[in-house]
C-alpha cells in the first residue's frame, strides 16, 4: 500500500466511482485501513451552522 495508491483509491471512492471494497482493492489495503485513511485526510470544516 503506497500513499499514492491510497490517495487514488480515496478519490475514486469519494467521487462514488468505486465502492469501498473496490477502492480498498485498488489501494492495496483493507477496507478498515482505507476508512482510517479517509478519516485521517478528511477536510476539517470551518464553521458549521451549529457554531453560530
């Protein structure tokens, strides 16, 4: 599993081109590892409506 393959897999998963299982296969990792990577690289939102 390389960071480039995981990044590609995450991009394809987020764009709904691949399922989580397919993206994990492309990334060369398990679905759990891919989910963990997705959380680690999730954009941090600025303010939300509840912050008002």
